């Protein structure tokens, strides 16, 4: 390594240390971690997903006209602590898709922006641990005019969604368990077709989008420098219909899945406030979805605008 490159690395690390000299965490809308007042967490993530087999209704199969379908998502995310118990979160992904066989071309572009408000409603000692209750509300909306009815290669559903989530967390020493349930209201969408078939002929370009519900359980180890967790997520579409035999998927299909994943978040001791994340997952069961293998990686950094040597409020368990 040249002296010039080494000098630049040292300079960058020095700047990061000056910006924030307290131990902090990256935080998302799915975990039981809060930013303290006037703390800003910013970062980027990369997610890769691919599948060859999929469920056509309850029938598991592959499709030689598609081969392997993959997607890449590059997302910018940010979280700001309005108070120690009230955070706002924002995220915007750029998505690319492709298939290794057939004539369908992949898509790429900005997908849906998401905005969340996260409130730590209850936090109290329970037994030898700490019990917390979080309430979250969110909205997501498309930011580009991508094609929704081009599944499985569309980058999204082009629906405006409203979400409500209840999350319960219990931490005992360094070990924790978090359970959450989310209801997602999905607004109807407009497609380019003037008629389509679901379980009956529809002579309209308006598509009714059934709502969705998800349940998630996270458990693992959470300390001041390391979080390692196992995650089980169940997603159910509250309505919809199955893909017809040898037909393309449609935005209002019933899309159910159960996925298992592991995540690791490591906060660097020598660069306080800088966190690296990584993980992977696999679809265990599904209906009208691909049996996907997923990987993710990211980097987050937290800026503290309190101008204090002490972390104020609660930045982690």
C-alpha cells in the first residue's frame, strides 16, 4: 500500500472520529434500536436475491423461459432522532432485475421511497430484563414510472402503501427477542392494459391490490459492539388469486412466503459510530413467489448533533 493511500485512509478515519466519539448503532424500522435526540444515522445497503424455482399457486416448479431470475437493490437510508423516543426513517432503493433465459428484458430504476415514524411507547424493567413496546407508522410510494405488470421482472408494484406495526422487545443481559406484526394497506394501481383476466374478465386498467400482513420474530445476541440475530418472517396477502398455469404473475396475485435469515451488525471500536452489516436468507415456503436466496451488506455512520461527549438518551439496549 502506498504512503499516499495510507495517508488518505488515516485522514478519513480521523475525520470520522472527530465527527463522533460516542458508541452508536445503525437502526432500521424492523429492529428495537432507537437513535437519541439529534442523532442522524445515514448509510447504504446492497441486497441481492435470486431464484430458479418458484411456486405457481401451491405447485413448485421452474421455467426454462426464465432460467434464474435475480435482482440487485442499492438503497440509501437515513434515521433521525427527533427525541430519544421518537425517530423518523427514510429510504430510497434503486433496483435492477434480469433473467438468464428467454426473451424478457430486465428492468432498472428508482423504486419506492419509504417514510417511517418510530415511537418507543413503553420501556420498563421486567424480571431481570427490559421490556419495550414500539409503535410504527409508514408510507411508501413509487418515485419512477416503472411497469408494475411486468412480473417477475418488474422492480415493484407501483402501489402507494400505508403500514402500521406493533413491535415488542425483551432483552435479558446480552440476549434478546423481538416480535412484530405489520398491517399494510395497498392502494389500487393503474396499468397500461385496458383489460385483463384474474378469476374473471376485467375490462379496466385499474387493478385492485389486496392488503398484506407480516409477522416477524428476531432473536440473538446484542451488545455494545456486536449484534447477531436469527430472523423468521411470514408474509401473507389478504386476498388475491393464484398464478394461472404457465401464465405470468400479476400484481394482485396472492403472494405468501416464509423466510429465514441471519444478520450481523458490527460497530467498529476504532471508528465509533461506524457500523458494518451483512447477512443472508432463504425462502422456506411460499405461494406465487420465487424460492429465493438472499444476501445483503451495508455500511452506516451516525452523526451526533448534540455536540456532547456523552451519548444522550437510548441508542441501544
